[in-house]
C-alpha cells in the first residue's frame, strides 16, 4: 500500500478555512483534528479579505462537443483534501462587532469578502463571534446584519469562548454539518450538469462518477461512494484504446482503473462485504491482466512494466485481505486466502524479471534514447517531456526499460513468496505440498538474486522432504537447481553428488540427459590427479568441501544422503570355524556386493573394507570373485566394473590381528587417485541387509550371495574373534553390610587359569547417592596389624598357570549409605605376541548405624513441681530419640533436685555386637550450665553386654542445672563396642573395638512456680507415730494462697483428712508437718 498516495488509501476528511484572528487558528485547528469525531482538517488565513485565494474561481465545464483528452486529473483528490475548503470560518472579536463605526465597517467588509469567495466555489460560510468570557450575546440587529452580509442563516452564526469546551464541540458539530451540505450540493451540481449533456464520452462519464464518489466519501456516505466508484470503473472499461499513442493510452487506462479499483475494494471491505470485494477483484484482473490484441506485439519493456502492475494488484489485495478481513469469515476456497494473492503477486514479479532480462539482452545500440525531464503529466497515468510534450511510443518504451533497470525484481518476488509461505504455514488448512513448492520458488528467486548460499540451504531442506515423500518430479527440479548452485559456488563434491542422483531419476529425465549427466560425474570421479583450483568466486566458502584441488570423497552415511538412492550394498562376515576344529586356520572372510542405478558403467580401481578392533581401525583390500572364463579378456587390467543394475561381488580374506570384538566400519570404492565413494556401516543390522534403495526389484537386490554359505550372515558386520588365552577370575569378596565407624574388610582374589604377566589392579570405593559419587579411602592390611594407603594401580606379582593371589583391603566408613567397590584388572598374556586384556569385578555394601538412642526424663523421687503455664506439661516426660547425628528437640525440666534420665541404647546393626563400656562425655566447658551429675555404671569392663538387632541396654542418669536456660546440651554417650565372633572369613579382619558417640538430647531448665518435697522415714514400726514433712518452695512473682491437704483414703496412716490453709509470699520456703 505504500505505492499509492495517502489521499487514495485513507478516508478523506472535510477541509475548512479559518479566516481572521490568527492567534486562534492553532487552538481551534488542533481541536478539530485530534479531539473532534470525525476529524476535520483546516487551513488558516490571517486576512479574510484575501479569502478568494483559497477558493478561486470555478472553471468552465466540459461539453459533449469538446471531449477531454484525459480521464482523471492527477491532483484532483489531493487538491480537494488539502487546498479547496468546503467551509469558510470567519472569526470576529466581540469588541470589534460592538465597537465604533470603523470597526463595524471592517467586520461587514470581511463578511462581504467571505461571501464573494465562497459563492464562487459553492462553499458554505460560518461566522464565529469570539468572546473572552461567557458574557451576554451581541445584539440581534448586529447579528442579523452580519448574517445578511455573509449570505448565511442565523444558525450559522455562533459565539465562542475559548475557555468553554462545549463551545468548541458545538463549533465542530456545526462545521461538520456545513461541510456535508457543501459536498452534497457540489455533487448534485456536477451530476445535474452532466445529465444535461448529450451522449457524453466514457472518459467524461468516468471522471464525473469518480468525483461524485469522492464527494460522497467526504460526507461519509459509503454506500453512495461505492456505487458511484463502480459506475466510474465500468465507464473506464468502455474507453476506446484509440490510434494515437495506444501503448501510453493503455498505460493510462490501467492506472486509472487501478485507482478506482482500490477505492471500490477498500470501501467494500470497510463495510464487511468481502465476497463482493473478491468478485470485483476477479473482474478487475479479467479485464486488465493481459494487454489488448491491438497492442501486439507488445515491447518487452512494456510487458515487464505490465507484469509489475499485475503483481501490484495481487499484492495490494493480499494486504487488504490480511489486514481488514477476519480469516474466519473467508470462504474455504484457497483462492480467497490472502496467501494466494501474495503467491500470485510473486508469480507476476517473476514474469516481470524474465521480461526485463529479455529486454536488456535484446537492447541494441541504435535504440531510441530517453528524452530529458520526463515527469508525470496532469492526468493519472500520463507522462510528459520538456514541460507538456507527450512522449512518443518508442520514447515511452525506452523510459519503461530505464525504470525496470532500477527495480530489484528478485527481491520483490522473494518478499511476496516469504509472506505467502508464512501465511500458508499459519493457516488452518495447511497445504504441505504447496508450502514446499513456494519454498522451491523462493530458492529459485534467491538464485536469480545471486544469493546462492540462501538458495542452496532452502533447496537442501526441500529436497530432503521430496525424498521422504517420494515426489519425483519436484525432486528432479530441485536437484537441477542444486546442481546449478554447486556449479556457481565451485563446489565439486556437491556438483558430483547432485549429478549422480539426477542420473538415477529414471522416470523423470530422459535417457540421453541422464547419460550425459552421469558421464560428466564419472569423469570427475575418474580424474587421476586432483583437479586444478579455479579462480575463487567471492561467494565460495573457505571450507574444504567447497574448494577444488582436494580429494573428492563421497560418503553414503544415512538415507538422507542423495547417493543413498544411487547405489546399494550388501556385506557381512562369514562364520568362523571352531577353535577345536583342526582345519581352523584363523582366517576371516567378509563379503561385499555392490549395485548401481547409474545409466552407464562405473569403473572401480580398488575396493577396501575398514575394520575396527581394540587397537583402532585398519583397512583390508577386497578382491572380486572370479569371472567366468568366457568373460575374461587376456591382458586386461583387473578392476571392478559396476555395471548398471547388476551386482558385483568381492570378498576380504585375512587373519585378524587381535582377538575380541571386530567390526566392519565402512566400505570404500576408489574411483580415481583422489576420489572415492564410501559406505558407512554404522546403522546396518541383520534385519536391514541392504544399504541403499537403488532399484525397485527387491528380490534382485537380495540375490548376490543366495547360493553361498554367507547367505545367512549378510548384515552381520561385527564378530567376536576368540582368543587362545583363558581369562583369569577376579573376585571382590566381603559381607553385604557394614556398620558406621568400623573399617569394612574387602578381599581381592585373582585366580589365573593361564599365566599372567605385568598384572595391575585399580580399586575404587564410593558412596552412591542422589546421582553423585563420594570416593572413600582404601587401606591395605599388611597382615601384621598395620595398614597403609592403597597405591593405585596396585601391582600384582606374575602368576603361573592355576596360580592365585589375595589382597586384604580395609575401607573406613563414616556414615550410612550404599558403597560400591569396583576393581579393574589389566594384564598381559604369556605368549609369543602377548595380548593386553582386562577383567572387571564389583561389590555392593550397605552401611548402617550401630545404635539408636532414645531418652526419657522423669521428676526426682518424692518431688513434684508446678511449671509456668507456657510450658506444656507433656514436655516434662517427653522422650527424646537420636542417632549419631544432631540431638533432637529439648525437654523442659525444673530447677532444683536432679531429674532422672533413662537412656536406652537399641542395637540396629544386622549383626551381634558386644558393648564393653558406656561413659558420659560432658559438653564442652562454657557451652552449657547443665550436666549429668550422677550415673549408674552401664557396663562394667569385666562384664560385657551382648546385643542382637532390636535388643536394648538402659542407663539411668541424673541431670541437674545451676541456672535456668534454653537448649542446654548434656554431652554425648560414648559407647565402646565390638562385633561378636563370626564364622564368616570375610568378617575376620574387622577391628576389635569401635567407639561410637551418641549425642544426648538438649534440655530446658526453668524455675517452677511451686515445688513440693516430701520427707518421711523409710521404715516405721506399726503402732508407733512418725512425722511426715512437706517442704514447699515458691517462685511465683506474687503472693499465693495455698490449701494443702493430706489424704489417706484407706485410713491406714491418718484418720480422716489433714489440711492447712495459708498464704505464701514469693521466694519463700515453708515447712509443713503432720504426726501420723
């Protein structure tokens, strides 16, 4: 849409003239343009006396006796939008209207001047009395006199206060109404005058209808505008071509029809009449797509310009449909999709490029030169030279050719194809074949634009899809263009590959064409010396495959390779004779069969197979199977001739250099001193025996080894070569579990069936948890009670046949988890040509904690405490459990006499343990005010406690603190233990004793509100009285009233109830006593 001027593609706005009071023009004009709806454009003039300069005089009308020489004035639309106002707005200040006679006379003269200027053009006038405040209106006699002088109605005189927004809104409404009346009167005037003409020519009918449509647009009467524009368009189709300058007249008619077509389609889409817009577009292209027969033969430059015009019609229609129509409301036909219009535009631009290229190639030195000062004429589509002279048709053709020389034809087509490609991809009904066709067109245009790299990338991606979908005709076209890209880029390898693949397209290219292409490719493959390096093109890549002078190596690796369809290959190992067979000579046989789809024979100088073993890769030459005597020629050089659609078989027979896994990696056919074709065997399996898709007869592709022992082995490209050496046995022995804190015993046993030389073993132990690995230290047990760190790799002594060697290892474990111990043995065999071999072994061990600790607290004997309300009573006797990690949450204990803590140690290891000693390790000095003040000896040194899994051992401890505190540590419980005796040899090396530290729980000490201690004799004589005392200590902040009662429900000690009622101040000690 950028090609057209703004007045053609945007809705026209009413134009008014602001006369007088120039200081108001910017304010009023900005309001009318930005805030009023619909907007109104304005032009300003300070002196109303000069209003005639804006409106001008009306020109004489054209009669039927003087037909116009053109159809549509070039500047008519722009003039009425920018220079010919429909309303004159005269601003008069209130002071000048109510002033003295001189100021009043000046006002009337300005009104007369406005009246004379507007009547000459049929425009309307409005008088505005400007007030500085909302004062009273001017007298009626003055207002009526002004309206009479200006020739307007009373309602066209308004008062305006700039501070009143409502006044500006009223002004804008009045101006819009008067502008509409002005445009309507002008439309009626020109139509009535035209109706009086007798037999007007179609040029005049088209001009009058176009003007009427434009005036209807000015007043936003869209239906009338569409009808009159359609009438104008139909009249343009009736304009005869004539005999004077017919080519230029055709150029003018297409330009006029284009403008009217844009107006019709834009208004129809604005009214959501998309179906009518599409129908009008089809009629438009049917009328003007091809030049009339009178112009034949059309000059090539004119053809190029006309194809550019056709492409622009499609492009603009596509832009309008994509921006103004909801895709859901479009018909389902592809011809109604915006992408279709862009595709047609690209096709037209391609034709334009071809016509312009032919015009350049056919240009002669004697061709007419372009006259100077060529400029657009006064009518749409006309050209003039040197002021007003019309060009001759030869000059016009030369001018068109010069214009085409400045156009980037390929880039214009690329832009259209790219847009169509994106729209089709986003569409609900994806047409994959059409999308790839557009991609091929894009590549062709990039090639025309000399963007060979981009074209080559596009063609590669498109050709891959064509191969997958087996679309032969478009594939052949894409390969031809790829071949051209490789030729321009000086890419010898790419050129040969495309040539070979093209030569195999039997059903889409002729036999002669295929043979010529294949002959050129084979000639490049048979060159005995590297081809010379030509001059490097600026677009030539620096990579090796894009430069000549290097070896030409063609690789067939996957079905995506183009050569995959040119050749077929079958290969495999023949079965080996058993080692026990006395006829076994240790030789291997590998068979190869090749098939070609080329139309001519391909000579192969040498055929090799590349094998991979433990030492690396190495090649072996393949020999062709013997030909029948009738086909052998005496004195002929032995080489493989790959005939069209025939198998050529060869085999490799050799003795492998090492035992173990042997794999065939590739088959290489050398066609020249510096050229080869190689087949990768990485993806070959017995289920897919044939590498390549050459030939349609699959039964023929499976016949080369039909009557040989290898028939069942084709596809087996790897084999295990047996060794005469019997491998040793490597074992990692140990228990399946271990306990935290001990050194886990591991035995490494190497048993040799045959002699071992230069043996070394690498051992590694690590935790396996969460995907990560934590390696452990390994110690070597010297057997005398000492250990040393393991040196990796550990050198083993040479072993004779049937010999063995054992190494005792210790692995300290410090936390629970799963430990994996791996060992790798590497050695040499004792033979004339020793082999380097290795063995692997491993052991998994689960490491667990030895003990679990739980503690329970209780109050001191014969002491009861009342704790503060914020302390939960359940915490007083809450048990606390812990393993060998951090202590659990604290229990709350009262200050005073020592509390009792029962520590229960539970054995959780899957083995029997013996506890030799349990001690309390106090917390570090200064870190706690609490301590274990007394303990009962858990295990005497001379009396060990044996525990199985789940058994418990309890310790009674007393805990006391000097002052209140939170989360006070008590220290650790230190346990000295050992495993009980075991008959398992793998557990024999476990250290005798292990020390485990279990953290005691944290405690809280608080002052109780009240603490009661009971004192009495532990033994009394029946019938003798004794004294029962109760000591009460209060820590409450206020005076407490206590009621202490001694109850004996059985009446054994007292008769009835003894009670005391008294008040007890804070921090006081009270002693109560009863005689019982």
